[in-house]
């Protein structure tokens, strides 16, 4: 789970670097959408898990992935607003 969170945050920071203070929420939205897609796939795998413990772990990872995506989206959006306020 730690690797997944790190990957999501890295992707978010990459998107942040690319957004350039455009004032819109597109970059942040894309990061959150990607996290939701990954989380949906994890939940689908959880439905087909062999054991209840595997199902619980996958569902917990899916929730953490969604939360990390939302946090990264907020960070990107906040940084974008701060860049625009400097000009």
C-alpha cells in the first residue's frame, strides 16, 4: 500500500509541475479520476478474492487509494490557486 500511495503522490506532483498555474482544476481532477479507477479495479478484485482477509485488504487499499487521490487533488488545486495569487 505504501508503494501505491507513493506512486499516486508522485503522479500528483508530476501533474502539479505540469499544470503551470492555469487556474483550473483539470490536473487535480485527472489525478483523482485515476485514483478512483485504480480503486474500482481493487474493489473488483476484492469481490473475487479467495479469502475474506484478502477481500478486506483489497478494500482497505482501495479506500486508501481514493483518499490519496483526493488529497493529491486538493494539493494540486491549492498550489494552483497560490500560483495565481502571486501574479
